[in-house]
C-alpha cells in the first residue's frame, strides 16, 4: 500500500524510487525537545576523520598486541552526556581524558573484558582469553594506559585541525553511572567503533565535548543548505506513509435505518455499477481505479488521476 502511494507521488514530483529503496527511506523520529543533531556537512567531515582514526587505531593495536587487529567506525552523533551514558552498559571501562581549555572530559569506552584480552596478548598469549567484566589491577591499568596514550595520539592526528589540543589519559572508571566526565546537559560528539583483536570483537565508543570540536567545523554554506533543503523536502515527502483506499460514492441514511439493519437488507448506493471506484489517499481523492488482481491478490488498476484540493 505504502509502496503504491510512493510510486504515485514519485510520478507527480518526477522522483524515481526503486523498490529496494523504499525500506531505506523510512521516516526517522526526531525529538524537537532536544534538537541536538549535526548538520549533514558536519557529520560527513567527522565521519571521514573517525574513519582515519579507526584505521590508525587498528594498525597501532596490531603492532602493540602482535595479533591481527582492525577497527571499524560506526555512527557519529551529537547528544547530551546524560543520553550518552544511558546508551552504555552499566559495567564497562570508561577512560576519562583531559581536554585542554574545557572543564568536561572526553571519554573512550570499551568493555573491561575486551581490554583484558588485549593485555593477555601484550603479555604473550597467542589466543584470546575469556575474561570477566572486572576492575583492572595496577599492572593491567598501567599497560592499558600506555596503550591508550598512543591511541589518543592517533586520534589527535586523525582529527587534525578539528581538535586543537591533544587528549591525555586521566582516570579509569568501571561504572558508567559514576563516571562524571561532564555535566548531564553538556553536548558530546560521539562515535561508535567495532574493535576486533584476533578472534575477539568488542564494541567501543568515543565521546568528545562538542565545544572542543564544533568551532573548528566552521559555518555551513548557506547556499548549499538552501539548495539541499528543497531536495531533502521532496525526498522525505515521497517517503511519508499514507493510507490508500478504493471507495464508492457515499450515501446518506437515517439512524432508524441503521438500527433496523438486518441480514439480507439491500442499501442502494449512488455509485453507478459501470463507474470506476474512487481512489483516495488519506481521505483525499486522487483519481479513479477499477478492481483487478495481481499474484492472487486484489489490486487497483488506475484509470485516471486528478489534483486533490483540501
């Protein structure tokens, strides 16, 4: 039903939507109470920077743990620190990193069990180990801190001018709720990563105070945004789910007729038997169609279209 309406609207607007694109273009909910989103231009800039960081991090891990490793970047978002913490598992390793010129800290998060596997490889284990989610010992924390110092150097290099000052490893916490890296309402640039070391794969994330990055992103090009706005509006309009229906012309009856209805009663309708049915979208007439079938299902064969005025 939705697909049929999309094709009708696409025909009117000149847009072409292949069937495989229908599911991809489902509407995404937007919280107007928290308009903390990155523009398309800024998102793309950050995505490219974090892709570079992911490659650098994977190479560095391979060299340090002496096991083939890779890091795959995920979604980049801007959200409040409170929302970021809420998205993390309660028990996890959170490395608070100092940011020059900001009271807030950056956060590099990963499962402690995954980090213990990295340590085991550094100490010479050729295979992955199954570790529990627990606090690091002093030796483990020292090894992990040294490893992450190089990781943050790669991050500063990858972000280039987006991050003016390098980050430094601070304290390590093991409970997301107790790690006060920033105020709850502070905005953070967050990026997700999938880290694979040998046969073990863990999910990691990075959060950087938005105030440390956004000024370097610069102002957006107004002309580009205005041109894109029309295309974006058209693209979303043809993807909005709508109700498609075939109907006959309405008739008027009295309450007495309704109350006295019985099986076998015949109600005459003012719709001629030889006239096509009305094709409506969300209650508004779009044209007319006749009943048909396709692949064993009832279908509507459109015979005319018309502009609908509200």
